[in-house]
């Protein structure tokens, strides 16, 4: 007979890989912290204790693949009754370890992607040759996109960051194309910003090619892309963790640097001289 698993571990397996909104993750967090009690609550009581609306509980059950909250509760009760008893400290430890393990799996997936270095090298050559390089990152994708922009500006002569949609984005795209842009690098990570589709449409209409960093090659917006780099995100915490997307951003910067080594060296040396003269950094 298989050894009984802790209840929290069984619940985490049920949640694994699900795309949940922040409100739904609050419900998930309440279940993890209070499973023995929560598995016997009504949807109204669970919503009140988790600090969300009752419809949010119903949507949470649907997001896990259940027909409704009663079906989810029926699945949770055997976990509580049959699982190994745990202290609150053990529950929290299992939750944190599961989040780290999820990221380790994501990095392992990325390791397989990098087994073909020409995939990054070819894209690096294209982006390096684009006289101007616009970069799109909206909402939760913004920090990862900005990490790329910060590094790329050191080695590429003209990198422009699109962190807002609407007419301002259209202006930036047009100005980028007029400055010689041939590519747009876009980051689209969960929760996906709906306005990003408008920007992708505008880029294609202006004749720009699109390199897309997103969490799945099966995402419908990959149809806008000429090159796709999948970067899975961790979904175990209240907000997605972006270890793999950040690493992909760094790999693209490296590929651009490798595509133009003389330009890269000259620009980095100038930046280093400036930083030393103005004491940018602590020693």
C-alpha cells in the first residue's frame, strides 16, 4: 500500500500548474493554511474567511476543473480525512518547498531549450541588427521586460521601452520603425495584459517582426510572433514568480552581445569609464 501523503502535499498537487487570479490564490492560500476546517465550509463561509466574494469561490472551483464548489469540497474532504496530520509549521514548509520545486522544474525546462544555442544566437543576431529595438512589457510582464531593457541599453545603441498601451505605444512603435527598427521584443506573462494584443497588432501592421517571450508555445497570441521563446512561470505563490523568464531575458541580452562583440566591448568600456568617474557604485 502506498504511504499516506500529507494533506497539504495532496492539495498542492491539485493546485499545481493552475492559472489562478490573485483573488483565487487567496482562496488557495486559505485552504492550505486551514484545510482541515475549510473542507467543511460552505462557499459563502469560505469566501468570507478568505476575504473574497462568493462568485470568486465558484470561479476558483471551476479553475481547478470542478463543476462547482460542492464538487471541489467533496474532493477536499477525503484529503483531510485520509492525509497525514501536520503541524502549521509543516504545512508552511511543504508549501514553500513546493514553490521552490516548481521553479526548479521550470529551470529544467529552460535548460532543455538552451540545448540548442543557435536558437538564441539566431535571434540575437536579428535583434542586434535592428537599428532601434522596441521592447514591450505591460503589467506583470513589466519588471521582466525592464530587466532586459536595463541590460540591453548598455550594449545596443537604441532600446525603447513600451510599458503603456494606447496611443503612446503606437507613437513609440512608429518612432521606432522610423529610427530603423525591424523587430519588436515582447514579454507576455500571466496574467496577460489584454492591451498587449493591440500593441502586437500595431507592430505587425507597421511591418515589424515580433519576438515573443511567453509561458507557453500554445498561447493563442503566439500567432503574432515570428520567434517564440517559452519561459514557464511559477504559480505556487500569491503572485507568479519569474525565475525562468528573467533568465530568458538575460540569455537574449547575452545573445545580442555575442552578435556584435566589438560594439558590445566598446559600449561597455565607455559605460564603465563613466560609472567610475561619477562613482555610480559602492566598492
